C-alpha cells in the first residue's frame, strides 16, 4: 500500500468571515480577508496618513452628514464570506443603512477611500482596486501618501474608469456624491510639517 506524503493529504481551505472574526484581538494588529486568505496590514499607518484621513472625514462630514454615514478604519467591509476589507474611509447613503450591521458594512458602500502609504501602494492600487471593482463599489478614491492628489475611479458597467485627478485648489466633485465639496489644499492646509 502506497503511503501518501503529508502535503498530499493536507487540504488548504479558504477562511471565511467567521474564521476572520474569531481571530484573537491583538492591539495594533489588523488583517483583511482577501479571497479567503488572511493578509496582515503592517506597519500601522503613518502620522500623516492618519491626519489626512481625519481631515478628509471632517470635510466630508461637514457637507455630507445629512445624507451619508461617513466611517473610518478600522471598519470591516464584508463583500462576501471570503472577502473582508478595511478601507480608510467609507460612505454609505442613509437610504441604504440596512447594509450597516453590528459586524460592519455588509455589501458594497457608495464610496471607499484608500490613502496610500509607501508599503500599501501595490495593495491599494492593484489588489483593492480589483476587489472593489469586482464587488460593484460605485466609486473609489485613492489619495496619494503626501495628500497632494486624489484619483477618482467610477464604475462604468463592470470596470473602473479613472475619471479625474484632483490637485491643489481644484474642487473635488462627484456626480454620484453631490454633497462632496473640498480641495486637496483644504486637507493639506491643516496638516503640519513633520520631522523625519
């Protein structure tokens, strides 16, 4: 009788949201579930990243709070049993509040925002773009790590199209989110220069 090698008998199964949710809570350690595989999010975001995120959330809240829930990371966006992402910022129209549960956002939000960090460029601009596109998130913004520009991707049929790149004093606008009204300079004007 032929003996099987151990690697032939071990079956690797994709993890599910339930497996992900059962992970021990370790301070400073965050994961995303990418097609059933855990992906460690390290290192933690930089100070500038967090200031850009907070300032953008503040500006969005000033003009969009009446119509949208505006949430920030860490917040699970559960796109399938095998796909859980944590965008930096999330907007959900209040008419769709049913997708917000105690577990997180269960389904595609109206907008997700990723603020790049040196270690997240490929994950955000390739991996997350493909995921958000696949699960039908209508609009996706990528903010450059220093906050100097914002790329606006809009879902056209089933593919994202880069429709605008906003810089400086150009008003950031969205046909889908008419309440949006800020500039990249509005964000940068409140962020101090930080020592290296």
